[in-house]
C-alpha cells in the first residue's frame, strides 16, 4: 500500500434468516443487498463476496461517478426494523435460535488521502 493511502473500516449491519430447509438469505442493510445459500455460512460468504464486488465497482467501475449514492443506498425501513428486533431478541436471549441471526460485517478499505 502506498504512502498516499490510509486504511478505513466500515461496519455494515446485516442479518440472515432461514426461509426454508436448505434456504438461507443474508441481507446487508447498508447497501440493500441480499444473497442466498443452502447454509448460513454459504449465504454469509455469498453476501460478503457481493459486498466486496459492490464496493469495488462503486469506486473503480463504470458507475464510480455515482459512488456517493451507491454507497448510501439503504434497505427499506421494514428490514431495519427486522434487524433491530432480531438484535433485541439476541440481547434478551429470546427468539428462535439459529434460524435468525443479526450480524455486523466488517469491510476493510484502502482510501486515498
């Protein structure tokens, strides 16, 4: 990394839910992205790859002139309510165990000074 670069870290709010046997959906609320997998880990890995591609494309792709709006695209409020409801349930040890999981995804960025 060059001397004109600095590291920054975003913490993105996400959650995953099992919608059916063998079907997990993971959502990133900060970018309004969703990914699916057969397991929780697979859905999270797909979402992680999607987030990285999305951010890289926003900074270096054809739409880089619109990066500010792309990186501020949020999920609709009902998904945020779901995330905070699940987070509260985890804190209070309520809910249905491993079928729903709020989580935060860290994204390491190298930004120009």
